């Protein structure tokens, strides 16, 4: 139901764009099919919250919880099915994030471009990337004017090598670079050496053709072009490793927050279930039920707000990345446990 409502709301929210671009139904269907994993991850915690409130609340209003408690069952034994379901769902969301959501987001981005341009062939046959920049190993910064995916040729190359204090030690400029047989060959290559005062040492070295000792492959350049949200954990971890070798500490800290969040965010459903249990078990009368629903939604809203704030503080450098990614989960998980143990 939530998936259906999400899609309907999204369609009506972008109806003017759909009509303006005269989007084909086939393309629209592909877009929302690609969107399904992302929608599922986003609505799962809310659906879990309502499921817990409805299921346990109904049992409680019908005095079935009282009967179970009278027979010797604890609150955790009464609600263990919901908790186990939350664990299973959280693990499923983790693997869905890792294997489907990142690919879906990249596919969604391509389909958006396709819908806006309505030129499928042009979008599919794009072979050149312009203004490419990336961090490499050995504290290198790469700037490339154009990169041909078809021929593995870079044009307009500038490479800056830095020390650990991010002072430039070497600058390499080349008109063209070709990847062939596992090595890069640069043409019309000029190399500048710099001293500690950022002054050029000696005469620049010029080579019409030079084999470069660069470990990055064309695949590395393409992988690091991706936005972090399009990377899985392995790719993001590799990206962080390369950036850490380049001395970009602020960027690395931000990406570490994203990395740790990949492990913490799937367990949002479990945390929401734990928080929802004590409110669901207080719903004896209609007025009490409505109050519990309202309080639970307020607590859940505060959970999302606190999570957004902790992530922001982490990216601003006020909190360590691991703490920033997990702080709200830990606080509200412990709050839910506390409320469960203080049920009458």
C-alpha cells in the first residue's frame, strides 16, 4: 500500500514535467521499476511502525496481551515475533542497499536524463567524459579535459603530486595519454619539480613520448567518477582509501560518515519497532490508542531529526564518523528498551 501511494504521489508531483516532456509510458514504467528498491528502503520503517501499532495494539485492546502476561509470558516473549521480523527485515535491507539500491540510483539518474532529453540513443551512446578530476595513489591529483571511454584515451592531462602537507612537489602536463597493454603512455609530456617554497627546481623535463608509472587504470577513473550514493560498501571503502593517500582529510571524514551510515541505516526498521512496542501495548481504549499513535509518531519524527543532525555534525567535524552514523540509533534503541522494561 505504501509503495503504491508513494508512486501515485510522485507521479502527481511531477505530472507537469511528465506532460511537458511527453514521456512515453514504457520509459515511465522502467523508471518506477528501477525506483522500487529505493522506495522499499524508504517506506519500510514507517510500514513497520504501523504494523506494530496495529498488531500489538489490537491484541492489547482485546485483552489478549493480559491473558498472555497472566500465563507467565514477558513483554519480550509477547512481542518477540515483531522483533525477529525487524532483525530479518534489517538484514534484508542491508543486502538490498548493497546489491540493488546503488545500481537503482544510477539507473534512475540515467532514466531521468533520458526522460528530459527523450533521446535514448544519445544517452546510451555517450562515449566521452569531459572535465574529469580524481584523487589517486601517491598523493596525486588528476585533471583531464576529455576521457574517451571507447579508446581509453585521455586528452589535456594535468597531474599534481603532493607531500603529506599537501604541498605540490611535482606537476606533469601532457597533451594526450593512451592506455595500452596495461601501461599509460603520455605524449608531449612536460614535468616540473617544485621545492619546499613552491618554486620550480631546475629546467622542466620534456618528452615527446613517455611511459608513466601510474597505477590507476581506466576502470579506476570511471569508478571514482561515481557519486558516493552510487557506490556499494566495497567501492566506497576503496574510494576512501585512495583519498586518504592523497591527504584530503576533510573529504575522507565526510565519506567515512557515509560508509558507517551504510551499516547503521538498515537497522532503522528494528529501532522503530523497538520504540513502537511500548506505545502499542498501552492502547487499551480509543483515546489512549490515539494518544499512543501520536506520541509514537512524534518519537519517530524526533528519531529522524536527531539522525539528520548527528550526520550533519559528523560531516562538519564535530563528531567522529562512527559516532555520527550510529548515535541516534543507539539512543532510541536504548530508549525503546527502557520504555519496554517500564511497562506496567
